[in-house]
C-alpha cells in the first residue's frame, strides 16, 4: 500500500534527533562572506572561479539531501560544484526509506525549514515513511545563475582490484559509467579512465577523469599513476579523514607521489604533465571535527573565461588552476622563463612560497620498501632526494622563480601561518598548490 503524505506529518512521526544537537556552522566563516574583487580580477578576459569537484549526498553515502549540500556551497561563495556520488547519477526516481533514521530527524528538519512542505515529497509504503530525492534536473534551477554559480554533473566511479579500492571521478559526465574492473589496480584505473574518454569522444561533450585519494586503502602507488594514459589529474589533497594525504614511514604522501610521477612521466616515459587537485570529498554535514568528512576543507580555483562546464574543463586541462585549503592567490603568471605568484594578504598572516621540482640528470635509481621480513611491500618505491627538490623559498606576498633550463618541471607550494579551520589533521595550516610548469612552454 502506498499513500502520499505531507512532509510535515512525516516529520512529526520520524523526528528522533533533537534540534540543536549539532552546529553545522561551528568554526566556519560567516555565510556569504565576501571574496575580494581584487582576487578575481585579471588582465585578460578570464577570471578566477572557486569550486569543489568531489562531493557526496544522500544519493550515495553522504548524510544530507542534495539541495542542502548545494545550498551549503552556494551560500559560501563557491562558483561551481560537482555532486559525485558513487556509481550513480541523480537522474532517476529514488525514494529513501527513513525508518532507519537515514534522512529523518535533524536532516529532515533542516530540509523542510529551508525548502518547505511544498517542495519536500514523502510517502508511506509498506508502513514505512520515505522521502523522494530530487534529481539534478529538478533542483539545479534553484541554484544556478549565469556568471555566479554552476552545477556540474559528475560520478565517482567506485571500483576495486587486488582487494583495494579504485575510485575515479568523472567531471561533467553525461551518462552513467559502470565500474570497468581490471586484474590489477593499474588496469582498473586505466579501464575507467578509458571509459570516460570514450564517452567524451562519442558525445563531443568536454569531460575529464581524475584519480581520487591514492592512499585510501593504500591502494594506488606512484608507479601506477605515472603509467596512466589519457589521465591529467589526481588528488594531491583530499579532505576525507581516511585518505592518508601525508603518508607514513612506508608510504609516500600525495606531494612526494606527485613529484615522482611528474619526474618519471616527463623525463623517462615521454608522457604529459599530471596536475594536482584539492577536493573536499565531503560526506558529513552536521558534526564538524577531525575524523569527519566535512565540506569546506579543500577546493580548486580555476582561471576561465566563463562559468560553464566546458570553460572550466578547458582551463583545468591547460593547468590554469590551483588547489587550496585556504590560501587565496591574486595571480599566477608563467611567461616561459619565470613562474610568479601574488598572494591575497590576510591580516596577521605570513606566507612562504616554495618552488619545487627535479633537475635533468637526477639520480634515476629507486628501491622497494621492505617489510620486517625483508620482502617488498606493494607501495611506492623509495627514490632519490633529487626528485622533488626545493629550489627556492620566498617569504612575503610576491614570489618568483626564474627557470635555469635544466629543470624538468617546477611547481609551487604556498604555506601560510594561519591554522586551518576544521582541518584534515590537527595543527594543519592553510596551503595552496600551484600547478607544474615545464621549461620551454607557456
């Protein structure tokens, strides 16, 4: 038996969590905090757009309704957002059972308060209350505004191989892609990357894959990533507490992996640059603390001519973006000889910029990491300290590095003295990652 009921009635029957148990804004900047116009200005027709490309909702394992998630980002001056739920697109009818508490209580209270009983749809089926999840096509009109905010349809293709998780995001995807499988982690990654590129070729719609959180489950090594064909992006930083951004004694962190990947791809394998993304991977929108996958931890800032999916994709594929956990950059300029950075100041905060890269003629040797019994571990190998060398360190709001010509690549990392709000790990300060440049290119 099925009957439709007003959401307010359903709420009265299912509200089991008290109002005010959590403060979803605790520790965060005020809603609608302005971004300096100077940060967004550029001498060309392009400007900077802030966005997150890895986000979850009730459509998979997030803990809030999609409209509430979008509203969180939209109201905090993000310009674009990709909802990337696991192995699903929000393009079908889906009713969520609230009898187990999922979607009921505090989430439903907030949902009703924000969007009203006329918008929220509930029903009773087999004596169980359900709420219908709205599709992207239904709710995007509530939020999108030309030149202000854009929603990008995405999917986290969630696969596995060799008993390890293999997750690949597809940005601006048009059709669902099922996990492609593979005998090895590398094969599964390549097969899923190929599926995204095939859809792009077939549909003519700009889209791209990116490799998610390589250290989640200690699944992906630098050697796996460096061999990929057609892949330009991976997450050097991810806000989920389980992804081990910084590695450990036996596992390379994301930045070291990035330097190894860049060096070998460019100098030995003849492949293209791989860019480093920063993302939220947000799942949890109620309790804001270390150990929860909260929104607002990391994002990309893209310099594009217009706020469209095609323009964002094109700019990112040029490497015209940076990743951040809080640091704002006024400008990034590479003229083929020098890489220069201007930082948007914040009162009482100091900044240090490191220019990092590898020079030609580096020591190409590497060795496996061994376990206590002397057997090789299935992890990124140990490489020379000549890979990912710090070429220069500059204090202040402006920093520049002139290439000598013997560098394989140069990237920059800006570290601030400001302690990050709601960090991935305790004591973390705000950072920005500037994409690598290669001598002889502009």
